[in-house]
C-alpha cells in the first residue's frame, strides 16, 4: 500500500463515516417522534385519570364588608362625598399543619405506552389561631361579617376520590363543596362553617383567651400522575410521605429533612418553618392557589428517571464512536495482516451497526430495555461476525471480531445505565481504544508500506 493509496483509503473511510451520520440522524428523528407520541398518550391518560397534583391549605377565610367613603367630582365641577360597600376577606393561615400521606402507584396503558399513576391518601391535621379574627374588631366602618369557610386548594379537582369532610375538636363536621368560595378563582374546594364556633356574633368577634386555637382534622384522597407537591402556608408545615415507588425524584424549593429509598419504595419527611419562607412568598401564598405558586412548592416526581427514549437517544450518541472503532479495526487489519477491505464492505458493516440502534429502539417499546438490548446486540454481533468470516476467509478472525463487538456493546450498556458516570465511562472507553490502537501500530513503519496482491474478488485468503 503506497502513501497515496493509504491517504485515499483514510479519506474514503472518513467520508463513509460521515455519510453514515445520515441514517443515524433518521433513527434519532424516529426516536423523537415516538417520544412525542408517548407524551400524547400520557396526556390522554392524565385527561381521563387526573393530572399532576399540588395540595395547599386548608386556609380559614372570613368574608366581611366595609363602608368606604370617597369624593367624586361631578360634571358641574362640584365635589360630593359618596359611600360604597366593599367586599373584603380575612385569610387566616394555619399555625401548624401536618400531612401524613401514603401514595400508591399503578400503571395505565394507552396502546403500547405506559404511564404510572397514583392515588394519595392524606391525613391532614392542624389548628388555626383565632386571635387573628379579633383584627376585624379594629376595622373602621365595618358593615357585616359573612359566613366563614375553610378552603383547600387542589390543582386538579377531578382527582378527588371521596368528598372530604373536616372535623373540629368539638366534633362538628362540615362537608366540602366545589369552588374556593371566595375571590380566588383557582381550583379549590371549601366548607362553610358556623360563625358561632369561631366566636363571631353579628359584627363582633369574641375570642376567649389569647391562645385560642381551632383544631381540625380531615382526610384527602386524591388521584394524580407525574408528581405530587405541597405548598407550605402554615407557620409550621410538616409532611410525611411514603410510597411503593422505588424511583422518587425530590423536587421543589425545599428538600426532605430525612429520606429512605429502597427497591420496595421510599419514605421522606419535610419540616418547614415560616422563617424559611421569604416574606414575599408568604404574602403571595395568601392570595394564590397551587397553580400560580409552583416555585414555592416541594414534593416528589413519580416518573421513570430514565425511560426507553432517553436510553435509546443516549445510545445513539455513541454510534459514531462505535462506527469509528470498527473502521479503525478494519484498517489495522488491512495494514498489519495485509487484508484489503473494499469500501462497500466498510459500508455494509457500518449499516449493520446503524440498524442495531433502530432494532434496539423498536424492541424496547415491546420488551424491557435490557431484553431489547440483549437481542439487538446479539443479532448485530452475529450478523457482522458472519459477514466478516467471508471477508477475511478466517473463522478465527471472525470470532475475534465477535468477542470485540460483544465487549463494546456490554460497555455501551454500562454507559447508558450509568446516568451519573456516563461521561467518565465514555471518556475512559475512548482513551482505552486510543491506547490499544497506538500499542497495536507502534512498530509499523508507515513510510514503508507496500502494495498487496489481491484476488479477483478483492480479498486475500489467509490461513
């Protein structure tokens, strides 16, 4: 092989490698399309079941009316005093709020697409400090005090399984109805209370004792999907969460103070004081519901951390590395063993490597990713090795290539599964392959390569 033919061969191999990026990009595009179809299936399931959930509250809302006096300039230039009745609300946040929540997951299907959904069962307890109601006595021009209500914000009220009932320490029970029952128009439920239990008599508030507290308990059973989060609104908010889902992703503004994750599920607990919540967030939380306060929420995402689409896409990122390594191995056999390989044979082997990724993705939608990978890797390795048996006229060399390709596929699977260390493992693989190439070619004098006599078919038969 002369220097000129060597250069031509290297240019040809480089061009073939770049051309193979075209079918690889088509495989990647197919993965993105199927990911989009999967998202549509998830949206259909969420529409029928229930979407992501954010729970906030309960809050105590007391509506009242005040008389407002203002001056208005008439058309003739005179100024007259007018009065109007203005509706306002006093919103009392809980002094203490505790959630004991159990989340049970199951899977729903839309065609071949699967989505984990959950049913949460929350025992909620806490108290309201009634001393805050005495601020109504200080309102000037107070006209009337309306019927108080307890409001719970739920992002998707379609997920409510049973009609909640709030129970106070005096054994009084109140059922919830749809809507917030006050000026906020977001998704919520409310329960109307008797004013007497809060010390409301007419337009006056009479709370006995500076530490008067109204303790409550209620149970919320809510269905949802994708994630479950909470919005802290109390002076002290505690959440204890447990589930049978083994892959939780704790998200939001606050991380749990303790957690335990195993293959059988997880448990976690949060403890958040009002001191940890900035004053602006506290002011907003009195007015907004769960939909508009996402940035102040905390909770857990209940989705697959690495799905088949991200795994398949990650595997295609290493495709050019695999093709390059295979072509380098062919080229070294040409140089060291003097076994010429035609560019068409390079192309066929390269296409077999590309088809591996398409086969992997297609199988992973029907079987587990491990089984799909195993089938695709074995099929690809056997096909390439069988073909090389006739390219090199040697079973031994074909067996060597089969072992090498199988090893590379095993390393690739480890890289795909190791989400946190994929970069490190990929870099080490590239370094190792470069080192092996340099060691294998350390004694080659590239200036003294000679031409090789070939058979009419373009191959040399070796023993």
